[in-house]
C-alpha cells in the first residue's frame, strides 16, 4: 500500500509574550496509505482534533507547528499550507453538521461556494455535480436537499450532506472529526457503513478521529492511540485492540461496558489527561497507571516496535 499522508514528528506549541506556555502535541508520527482508514483514538484533551487541524493548516492563532506533514511524497508541507490545498487535496467532516453549515444559506448554495473556489465549472455543471454527490452519499431526494436550509434536514441527512460537500473536489485525504457523535445509534451505523463504501468506491485515504473504540473496531484498518499529545500505541486495529501493549490502551478497553457482567461496576482510569505538559519529565501516563514504577517518572519512553508493525511507548510493554 503506497503512503498517501506522512505525519513526521508533528509538534504544536502555544506561546504568549515570547514564552512557550503549553505543548499539546509533542511529536506525532503516523501514516495513511492510499485507501486506508487510520483511526486516532483517545480521551478528550489527548490531541486528536488538533492533529487533524494541523494536517489541514487550520491551527488556531498563537500555535507554532513543527515537524513535517507530507502528501503523496511531495515536498508540500501541510503544517504551513497554501489555502488552495484545503478542500481540493484534503477535506474535513466536522463533528456537528448542525453548526458546520451556515444556517442562512441553502445546502446547494454552500456547496456551490466550495466548487467555485476550487474548480472551473459552469453553474449548470456545478449543479449536476452537486446532485450527483448528494445521490452518492445515499440521500433519497437530492433535489429537495439541494434547495433546503440546514434546519429543514435531520442530523443524519445533514451529516450525509456534509460528507458530500467534503468530497465535491475529489480530495486525496478525508479527515473525519468524530462524525457520528451527534447521531443516534442507528444513523451512526449507517454513516460508518457509508464511509467504508465511499472509501472503496473513490479510493481516498481517511484519518478518522474518534473517542470510541467501537467505531475504531467497526471501520479502521490501523489505529493510533493518543495520550497527552503523543502516540502511545500504533498498529493494525486487530493487533492494538486484540493484544494491547500499552497500559493506557488496556485501560480504555477495560472500561468498555461489554467487558463487564451485568450489574458489575465499570472500571475507569483514575484521574484525567494533564492540562499542561511542559513540566512532565517522564511518561505522561505514569500518575494514572497501575503498572507504573519509579523509572516511569523519569524516562520518557520512545514509540518502539514490540511486534512486527505494532509499536508502543512504554518501558514495561514487553513484560506486560
């Protein structure tokens, strides 16, 4: 499988008055192959969405990126992209389609704006192109959706329309930022099936940001587990979820309700993701880890290969 996206030692720091105040991303490295769905999973505050925004070049003001983000082996550095890359080469589907669309314009007019920015087509050709993609994502009445305002559509229809808009310019990479969070279970499952179907049909790569291990198991080929701005475990979905090597991944899996008998108390990882990472000397997870030893608080472990294609950032990964 050829590499489509390479994220190499991505860092993001925030500064004020010339002084670094926080480093929410501390060296993210991962790849997305052509037609591959790579999941990024972790708790709130682990750096998932910030990683996606860095790939798009949409970091907030005051953010200072480092490292490289390359597409198709080109020297294009998407940490500092040309704005034309957004939508044409890389597109994103946001978490809540109800707020991603402008409420005062129709779905069709907003999709026209996307095409006009990136492609030279007549209005008639644009309209046909939009209706085709609204049909491709499974909307039964594309003409009605085209004329509708966002408030006139259900959450599932809005999410399908958002996916259609993201695909209008036939991007090479699609970023999905928790696209099923605001949907009920039945609609969410339909959206996941749609994503796999569209991936198979168009061949784009997918960076799938989620907090749900169930979603990762359902759609992802590869998974990167993030904690405190670092990838702490990386490998195929089958390897990472079937044989976790990092205590954090173990903790996430142990907290799943499906792993407990009816009436049995759910397990939880104590504490929370640290808010400021500047003062952490060793492993950022050490204070929450039931397997931590003294060395964990002084050694910042690299992401080492534990088994072929399976890496973990833990000094005790081999023995655990």
